[in-house]
């Protein structure tokens, strides 16, 4: 039953995205040209990658509000490394970004696992610490385009088969984590931990360790996105991606990921991110006020939460009916 509900949510999102594109095309036909749609997808790629990591964390009944700060801190670190060592290959930069981001995610995971501190408190605290660390490292200064090496800036913009590397990384992340969530023991542990932590414990799953790995994966993806963001826009500064963590959580909720854990798919998180990406790119084109853009995004979130709550209540009634029939 839950699988059918998820599938229907994904179909609903696809329909909503197509309808939104059709409405925008009626006023600005150039918006739906293949080249522009490819640009929209590329612009949304960072949100897709971060939403996948956030989805995994939320599945385990946690939340990671530090992803944007992780992105910004990792971006500043790799930017400063590139300035100091301009000859370091891009592969080395990528490894540093993913590893450093994963370490920041591990900090969240250890605090939640070992000290049993509520995840929202932990990640609010680390979000502030990470932002403060950026200021200490950079002394508030920006790292600008002319300071980066050409290879550092070129990597996410390189085009392969008509799409920039940044888009291909988002596509690869969707495919990889779809397989991880559906075909691996760790993926099933994420669902079990969020669906019923007590039953997961009885089944031999270490709930705290599973949440630790969820935060680690989220951190690694945030670190990767930090490099991609800084290199694409060729700038690093303290407030980079400020408030972006709210978009990440919104993409997950719109994509059908249940805040109470245990329900959600990689495809849903991707579609939720694309829905927000289309809104952010389309509404300015048709001269809709920024205030209405915020209202539309907020309305979509409220509707998504209401649908998630309704699905959860329906699932609960089915369980109760089965129990009544058994008695």
C-alpha cells in the first residue's frame, strides 16, 4: 500500500511539473526549449544532490540543518587549497571535498548516536559552528574568480553529451543511491530504522550507527556540492548558500519523504527538487513578484505535508482494521 502511495506521489509530481512548464510556455515558449530545460536541470543539480542526502537522514527520523553550512565550509576549504596549491589535480580536490564533508557529517552523527542529543539541536549547533569556522579561516574575506585555477573552475562546466558535468553528477547520484536504497543492507536499514526503531533493534540493527552513516552520507554529498558550487560560481564567502538548507528540506517534503521517517524514495526527492527548481527559474520569467514566488513555494510545502500526513493516517487505519479482523 505504501509503495502505491509513493508511486502516486511521484506521478503527481511529474504531472505538476509538466503542468507548470505548460503554463509558463503559454507566456514564454522559449522556456521549454531543450537547451533551456537543460540549464534548469543544471541549476537544480546541487539541490538534487543535497536532497538525496537529506532524504536518507530524514528516513532515519533525523534531520540535517547543517548541509548548507557544510557546503559553504567545504567550499571555502577547497577554494583556499586551490589558491595555495593551484597545481593540485581536480581529482584530489574532489577527494578532499567529499572526505572533508563526510567528516563534518560524522560530527553530527557521533553527537546524535553517542550523546543522544536531538538531531535538530545538534545540526542547528553545528550549522552555526561551521559558519563561524568559515569566518575564522577566511577572516571574512572572499575568494574570487581570478584567484582560482582554470582547471578548478572548468570541471563542473565541462560538457559531456550535451550536459555539463554538474548535471551528470546529479544523475549519477540519483542512480547510485536508488540502487543503494533498494538493493543493499544499509539501504534497508535506513528504512527499518525510521519505520520502527524498536523493531529494527530487535532485528539486530544498530539504530544509532545507522543514523551515523546517514549523517556521514549527507555530509559527503554536501562536501561534494560545496566544491561544485564554488567552482561553478567562482566565488567563496562566509554566507555562501545561506538558507539553502530550507530548500533542501522542502524538496524532500514535496517529494513525499515523511518527516517522521521510514517513507521516501530517491526519485521522490529528485522530483521535489526539480519542482522547486522549475518554480525558481520559471516564475521570474513570467514577471511574478518574488513575494508570490515565496508564497507558491510555501503553499507547495504545506500541501505536501498535508498529503504526507493523510497517507500516514490511512496506513494507520489499515493496520487497525487488520487487528480488528484478527480478533
